[in-house]
């Protein structure tokens, strides 16, 4: 299991080309409602214990948040959730 940071532009290009990538927004519902991305699935980090079992390590997943995930301690938490 590995992860890397991609830019919004990279994600948009991949989505536009028809590539299947699961986009998960880990912000809170009120943030998602303000500036959500069409097609994103809302799974707030604050409720991770409810949804972490739904992640599969055989699918490509892009997590999005407000500030970017590569510097976040949550990146490792999400990586472990997918691996479990």
C-alpha cells in the first residue's frame, strides 16, 4: 500500500479521461456543502470508525481535504484503514 499527493488538476484530467478513481472528501458535511466536488463521496474523518471498513486496497482512492493530505497526520491513518 502506498500513497502519493496529486493536484486537483491531475485528478480532473484523470476523471475527464474516464479513469475510475474513487474520490472521497474527508471534510465535514458543512464544508462539503460549501465547496463540494461533483462525484465526490463524503466520508468525514470525524466519523472514520463508521466507514473505514468500506475502503478496499484494490481500488484507487483519492482523498481530498481543505489543505491537502500529504502533510497531514491523517494520511497515515487513512493508509492504515485501507490496509486493514
